[in-house]
């Protein structure tokens, strides 16, 4: 159910390293905010569309993924048109639109494990100062993926229990037992982690 | 592996759960029986340091469960009463590999050992399955595999056949019988104890019998009155 | 962080993710459905306190970064961090932290119920609304060109819905405190 957004493929973007893509995305963001000409930004947006399409993502899926964010971009652009000028509206539309598509292209071509490796590397300096342990972060990510389905199943059970007892299902009546029952497992799970000596010093 | 209790006792908030106890366990198959709440799990948790004795000392192979906690955990593997709770990562093969992390093993070494233990319990076909989709028997086997992959000398199983149907119960019984490792098994499944070397009976936090299976079970029936 | 804290953080992150996957709540007296995910942010602070609450929210955002569609409506990936509403996501982390900070200071297990309710409500409003909007509107204004004032004003139409969430967070926070207290006290 919780599967990543990366698309299998062997395009140039797939082959580029996660770090390179993230650095380029950051530089693109800075550059896009420095440019103000709508025409230059339109060119950038066209390039971004091209890059997003080059990932080999199916057209329907490509649209589905970005439509919500692009809708907010559109709203912002419309506000600029109403209160200011068409030029301002187009600049915002193309700048943010390009950025959203570039980001989506990186997401579509980078696997979860590639991201995690990069994050582990970024955390290493922090690890030296004792702020956070990289191994703990990947353990935490694994734990979330492990327990989301269980929490959803529990959510269904609690709703069913309400109905079985003829009670109306209210947000609080579901939320509170859901949270308490889930967090109560923490002791056992922590014990299971310790039992396997994962966080040995 | 020698497991030695020296006047070890446990209280929770001043209420005794296990009265002072001294004994030495070294047999290959040790059973633990007793009513719910009699102190079986408390006793078992002391062995791998998940619980510290309030007073007294427990050692495993000469290592103190408090002072050498990490080393003891490596030697004594523990299967929880609800094995679902001890599976930590979303996919079975990942969960089995989890126990091998942070041990300075190479990726190849980790995956070779994971494959070997899956093979050993004939669950290679479950490697890619999600933990929450496994059946009760599969989860129990997976939990045993995930603990044994780290190579402990003694395995402690807390009511391993508790929630299983007849067929899976038989499967787990056979699996336990076939383990070359030393095993300490808490159970309400009395036939499972046939052929065990030694059985401990707990009652209200006290060791009430320490004998061969038949005699311990007889004492159990007498105490409970049925 | 103890192993138990680490697990609590992960479990709460999992709850926030799950809240994004279940259908939105509808309350009898208002017509708009309420998505429960941003409620989860307020609850993280009210239930786990500042440090662990913020860590839980940060963990959810990490999942989004690495490409898991865990935001409500199945959104995820880097795109949500460059859109005009990205500031609200950053605000979630700070918001959970401030919510927790206030709850840790104001709420005690031994207090009368009313004081606990008021403590949680103040925490959820200041942290879960005030701080989140501060970050949200800051980025919205910066990223949205010349019309930033108008857009910032328009975003305030979501405040009434968020007040209802703060109210639910107050009730749930106090009920969880009664059933399974985890909130650390701070003086
Ligand atoms: N963490 C705990 N806190 C308080 N009491 C506990 C705890 N664990 C066990 N107990 C108590 O200790 C006694 C023995 O429990 P346990 O060893 O789990 O029994 P068994 O495994 O034989 O059913 C019970 O009365 C139980 O309520
Ligand atoms: Mg027990």
C-alpha cells in the first residue's frame, strides 16, 4: 500500500546520483527566484515539462501527482493577475510550475533506498556530535511502514466495535482509543528492539 | 549454556512478582508451566536481561545480565508471547536482516545469513511478504528465524503455540523439537513437554516444582485441583 | 533518545500517516469535512511533548521527501516542498514543538480537568495554528509574487476549521493524558 513514487527506468535522470539531482534542484530553485522575466521563466517551465516527461512516467500518473500543487500555483497566479498584472501572474505561474515539475522529476527517478543512503550520509556529521544516529532514523522509517497497516486495521476494528454496540462513530470516540492502543505497544516494541541488541553502544 | 539464578527476585512497585530464587539451568530442553500471572514471563525476561532482578543476580554463561547486558542479549534469544509485536520492519526479509545490523557485517554476509535461516525454516517463499499479512503460524516461524539468525546459544520461547491452530501447533512443536540450540519454553501446551529434560512449575511467584515433566505436571494438576 | 522514545516517535508518525489515509471526518454542525492529518500535528505536541512531538512530525516529512505518498490525498515527493503551501509543512514541525512546549508547561496530571483543557487548547491554538500560519504565510508571501498581502489574507479563511481541530486536539489530548500519560512536565 505504501509504495514509493519512483518509476522504474533507465533514463539519464535515473542514472544520475541522488546527490547530484538534489544539488541541481536546489540550484534551479535559487536561479528561478532570481529571474523575473516571464519569457525566461516560460522557457524554464518548458524545459521542466520536458525533463518530467523524460522520466518515462505515464501521462495520467504524471498529471495526477502534481495536480494539487499546480492547482495552488494556479490560484496564486490568478490572484497576481487580479490584483497586479498579467506579467506578474505569468512569472509566478512559470517559476513555481517549473520548480514543482523539476521536483517531481527527481522524485520519479530516485528510489527510496537512494534517498535513504543520501540522508544517512548527510546525518553523519550530526552523528559525530551525538544529535541523532543515522541507524535510528532508518529504523524509525521502517517502523512507520511496519505499523501504518496495523493502525489502519485497528481504526477499522474500533469503528466496527462502535457499530456493534450501537454507538454512533464520532471522531473522538475513534481517535482516542486508536492513539492509546497504538502507543501502548511502544513498550513491547522497544523491548523487542532491545532484545535483538540493535542499539548496542 | 549455564544459566544461574542467585537469590534473584522481582517486585513491581513493591509487589513481589517473583520471590527469591536460586537455581542453575543447563539442560537442553527446559519447560516452564504455571497459571496466568504466576511469574513465568517475569522469570524468562530475567534470563536475557529484558528485566533486571530487583534483588539478587542472574548470569548467563558467566555473564551478568545487568553488567553485560548487550553480550547477554546476544547469547539468549527471546520470542515474545505475541510474536507479532517483535517483528519490527515491514517486510520479513528486512526484519530478519535487522538483527544483523550494527554488527559490522557486510551487506553480502547479511543477505547470505538471512537466506540461510529462511531456508532452515523452509520459509524462503515468505521472504518478500509483509509482516502484517503473515498467518499466526508463519509469524511464529518468522519470529524464531529472526532471532536465531543472530546465533544465540539459548532460545527462550514465551507460549509459542498459544494462538495457533492444531496444524500450526504441530509445526511449531516439531520445529522446537528439532532445534539444536538449548531452549527454554513457557507453555500451557502440556504434551509439548514430552521428552523435555526438566520442567519448572511456578505458582504465585514461587518455584513450586522443579522436576521431570510428568512429575511437574502432576504437581501442577494437584495445585490447581483439576 | 531512549529506544522507547524512538518507538513512540515512530508510532505517532505512523498515526499521522494513517490519519491522512482515512476518509475525512465530518462533524454534525459544520458542512466542511475535516482532514485529520493536521490535527495529528497538534496532537503530537499535546501527547508526546515538544521534542518527541516535533520528531514525529519531522519523520513524516522525511517520508514525504524520500518519495512516499503519505500526505492526505496521497500526496508526496519533493514537489510539495516547492509549492506555495510548503511553508505550512515546515510550520508543522515548529508548530508541534511549540504546542508541546506549552502543554508541558501548562498541563499537569494532577490538575483539575478544566485547567488541563485550557492548557491543551492554548497549546494547540498557539502552536498548531499560530506557529504553523507564521511559517506558512511567510513562504506563501515570499513565493507568490506581488499579490502576497491578498493571498496571505485569503489563507485566513481556513482558521475557523483549524479552531475546530484545536478544540478536538484539546479533548483528545486530555483523554489520552487520562488513559495513558506520556507528556513530560516542565517547570
Ligand atoms: N511490567 C509490569 N508491571 C507491573 N506488574 C507486572 C508487570 N509485569 C508483570 N507484572 C505482574 O507480575 C505477575 C507475574 O506476571 P507474568 O510473569 O507476566 O505472569 P505469567 O507470564 O506467568 O502469566 C503478575 O501479577 C503481573 O500482573
Ligand atoms: Mg506470560
